[in-house]
């Protein structure tokens, strides 16, 4: 019966569910430059307007001065479909009809955000492949639950050489499935892999991931620091805080 350990806590576990961005790969390398390009593309389509650029960055929860996302903001946790609604709302406030605002958001903002990641955008957080391969050889199943879409998620996993290693991937645009942060995401994954939720571990870099996991009733919540949310905010909902998934090991 597999047993896993993070810091000084060990639990019986048959399944580990990982978030992707901020957990397996660096959040800021991927989403900081990308959201700046997506905002630029949107504003360029309207003629440059610095005040609109500023309003979009603020509304999306991004600080271009520090190149950091705002903890627990839209960019930190929401799927791209919700980010497009945020963009359309700001465009509507710039004297544009709602239909035209939604059209511009889906035409100029969405495609930049959902483009397949380039290898330079994928910066693994530590020895991710080693960590996951070690969990798998101890008899634990591994799943990914992400708010990103399936095509870019599969591209990132190919880049990390994890395509053959991961048992199940659940993405924001998978039809007919629950989406994060609905706790039924974890019930769905554990049922698909025939594992009890009380023998499931969740690893993520956001309050939203870890609160979802607590509500679902998992055996252990592991927070990864340095991602989209601040460490101080993760503390209350993480059983253990690690700087990389390499710290979660067979006991
Ligand atoms: Mg994340």
C-alpha cells in the first residue's frame, strides 16, 4: 500500500493530482509575457490607448511593473474563457457594445492566451519528471487538473516528457466534465482512476486549488510556493508547503 511523505507528514495514498501552471512549470515565465502580448494585441486592434492598457492589466490581476500576477486574481486562477469576459467588460466600459466587446476579446485576446506554448515558455519547477516518475514507480497514479485548455496542456506535458507517465489529464475545455475550483473535479478524477478521495493527494500553487481539495476531502494538500498566490495566503489551506514537487516522495 503506497505511502507518501511531504516534509514530516506522511499519508496512505494511491493518487496524486497536480495542478500545472505554478506547480509543474513556472507560472510567471508563461503567463506574464503572454498576458502582456494579449493585451497589446487587443489594444492595437483599437489604436493604442495607454489608459485602456492599464485598465485591462488591473482588471486581469497583473502588475506589469513587477511582472507579477495579483494573488487570487483572475489571471492567477481563472480559465481563459473567464479572462475573455473580464476583457470584454473593460472594453464595454470604453463605449463599445457588449457584442462587439466580446468579439474583440475572442478575436484578439483569446488566441494569444490559448496559443500552444513555445519551449522557451515552459520552465519546469525543479526536477519535475524525476519526481513524478518516482511517484509512479512507487505504485501511485498521477493526474493533472488544470484551468488551461487541452491542446496547450498536452504540448506542455510533451515538453516535460510526461505524456506517457500521467494517467489522466482534466482541462478547462474538456466537454461534460467539472472545472476547477469545483471540488467535484477531484471526485471525478478519483472515480475515473478507481481511487478513494481519502487516498488522494492534491498539489497546487493557489488557495483556490487547495480549498477545492479540502472541500473534496483529500488525504493531503500540498502547496507549491513561488507560483500565482502568496505563500502567506497558502499557509492556512496547505498541510505542507514545498518549493517544488520533488519534495513529495514515497515514504
Ligand atoms: Mg496553478
